[in-house]
């Protein structure tokens, strides 16, 4: 159900933005989809298609999914590193995908080996841009 609630808030935000900006015909909205988002992308896209029927303003809008790769920042040395490319087994990668908080158990900063880092990208869903005609 999380996917549906999220899809609805994306559509609502897009429609509200269009109203505030006096956009009469929405064309496209970029939806950033984090790599570590624990929701099903297929269901989310389906929910977007279904739910926008309830919002006339959103009917002309194409929702473009933009994948955002996961990235971390080391709290000890401020080094930024991507999840991609780090040494991990397939099981670990899958586990991190669903429980990003557990990444510390498997990963270390590639520069200083500290396990104290934070996730700075790749979590959550957000709208990056909205295009339309006035
Ligand atoms: Zn570090």
C-alpha cells in the first residue's frame, strides 16, 4: 500500500505545483527514485497511471522515473562514495537494498575504513522537475 500512498502524493504535489504556477497543461514531471527505496517500482508506476485518472490536471502529464544511485558520506573523513563498486556479496547487496540502515554491518569507508558513514543519496522518492505550458 505504501506505493499507492506515495504515488498519490507525487501526483497531488505535481497538480498543486501546476496550480500555483498557473500551468494549464502539464507535460512532464521527473520523479527521482532512490536506488535504496524499499518500494516496488513496478507497483509505483502502475499506481501513478491508475491514480492520475482522479486528477484531470495530471492526465496530460508524463511521469518520468529517474533512478538515483545510492551514495554515502563518511563521518570520519568526509569521503563520499557510491554503493556501486563497493566490495560486497550478492546477498549483502540485496540486504542493504531493503534495510539500508544495516549497510554499516557490511560496508566500510573505502578511504579510512571507518564504518561510521551516512546515506546521502538514493533513499526516498522526490520530484525533481515539472514541465508544462501556461
Ligand atoms: Zn572515511
